[in-house]
């Protein structure tokens, strides 16, 4: 049997390490957010060099104000998120929820374990609700981006909640069953299940899930379709279809993306994007997305995700059998019932504390990929067309032209406008 004193020491060490990581992460995030707010506010009154003839001062100031408003809301989210995490863990929230459901459901079978996970998800969603509503109906509304109505928002919320339950509960039940029935190597089977589930979602998303929320229509014949079709032929790229999504019913933001994989790939344009860009500019934006496929960025990211998730499942497979893992995070493990749901929950909410500190590495990789995709677009279309398209999108989405450089290194998956356009247009 494990030495009780050793287990207590490990639990105390984990408690200290968790609290330290939580505090250090919170302070670092606060520092980064504060830098971003100060930097954007300091440069609000003057356009950066190189943009004087392409962006109006009013558009630049709107972007600055929008960025500051969102970032200030982020400060509140950070504080509340840290407080909620502390309540769930070291202050006993998860332990109390588990004890209540054990008593209410008369034991710790599969139903009780699923109830723990479902209850945690519901309570967390309700706690996030006020800030989400404020973001949509105050911040986005103030700056003219929100197009959704309370009725549509409620309908989306109901649909997404039901969809989450229909998808999430079966996969959670399967993983919990594997944890209890597949022996010491259950985590390998659980990881394989998780990988298969994600691949299934990639296939199902464009065909079955996305149409529940948006209307997709085939891109009509015309200059845009001609340009896009010719570009895809030059690049040797085949897709199942070209579609337009009614994004304007929820937001004024524009975008374009690929979805699906293999022969089921399709190209989707927001209707807001088509309304803002010329056919040449749309082709340049599409060429950028094609660049991601040609450089296998999406495949590499997926492999990286699957690789890191394998390590995570292996770690969980070990931690789930350590009593100090539960005690160190404020949870009293069940003595006469499985602790699998508790292990899953604790791991899912504590792992992000450490992953944040290595986020600059992944952000840098993503920015590198964006530069490569831009270079591919320039090789197959026009760098000037891509630059003007990006400028329109930066302006229409109110993306600041003057982000804080340190904040960029942590949070930006895309290069800032100044760096990106400098490479596209040259000296």
C-alpha cells in the first residue's frame, strides 16, 4: 500500500503547485492584457506608418476602441474564471457536487458519473452566460457587428445545448466505460476513441451539424465563381462544392474557410465577405486558404493535436490511480464508487494552467504557417489583391493595426497587419 505520509506530502505539493500556477498564470495574463490596452490606447490618435493612404483615422480609432472594449471584458473574464476554478477545486465545489449526486442517485454507477460531468458542464455554461450575453448584445452591438436577435440567440443556445448533450454524453459514457473495463491500458483505447470521434466530427460538421445553424447555398455563376474555379484548377485542388453561408444574420464580420476532409472538402464563403471584396480579392483570400492545404498545415496541426492528446491520456491514465491527485485538487475520492468522472474532470480543468505557458510556441508556429500561406497566395494570384483584401477585412472587422508586440507573441495566431502587409507589398 502507498505510504500515507508520502501521499499527503504529494497532495500538499500538488495543492501548492496548482495554486502557484493559477496565480502566476493569472498575473501573467493580467500583465499581457494591461499591456495590450495601454499600447492600443497610446497609438489610437495616429495611424501607423504605411497606412496613412489606405486606412482612415476614424476606422483606426474604431478598431482601437473595439479592441480595448473586448480586452477590458477579457480582464473581467480572467478574474471570474480564476475565481470559479478555485471554487471548483481547492474550495471543494467538485467534491460537494459529487457527494450530492452520490446521495441523490443512490450510488456511483455510470448514471451518477455522467451526472457529475453533465452538471459541471451546465453550471459552467450558466456562469459564462452573463458575460457572453454582454459581449454579444453590448460590445458587439455598440460597434455595429451584432446582427443576431434575442430570439435567434436563444434558438442557437437551445440547439447547441441539445447537440452538446447528444454528442457529448455518449462519448463521455464510452470513455468512462473504457476506464472501468479496459484494464490498466484503458487510456490507449480511450485515446483511439477520441481520435475516431474527432475524425467523425470533421466529416459530419459540414453535412449535418453546420446546416442546423446556418443556411448554405451553392455559389451562383458569375465573376466570383469563374475566378475561384480557375484558381482551384491552376492549383490542382478539388472540392465537393462552393457554398455561401448566411453569416450576416448573426454578425457583420466576414470570413471564408474550408471544411470537411478528403473528397468531402468544401469551400464556404460568408455572404458578408462576398459583399465586401472584389472577385480578384476573393480569389486571393481563397489562394491563401489553399496554401494551408498545399503546405499540409492542417494535417500537421491535426497530427500534433493527436500526439499531444496521446501524452495527455497517458498522464491521465497514471494520475487517475493516485489518491493524492484528487486530494491535492480539493476533491475527496470515492471509496466505494469509481472515481473516473472525477479524474476526467480534474484533468480537463487543470491541464490548461500549464499549457498557457507554452502557448507562445504554438502561436509562433501558427504565424509562420500564415506567412507561408500568404506566399503561396502571392505565387498564384496577386499580392496586391491579397493586401487590399486583408486591409478591407482588418477595417471591417475592426482589427487593431497597433497591437502590443508581447501580447502578439502569446495570443496572435495570425501575424499583425503591419508585419503581414510588409511581406506582401515589400519595401
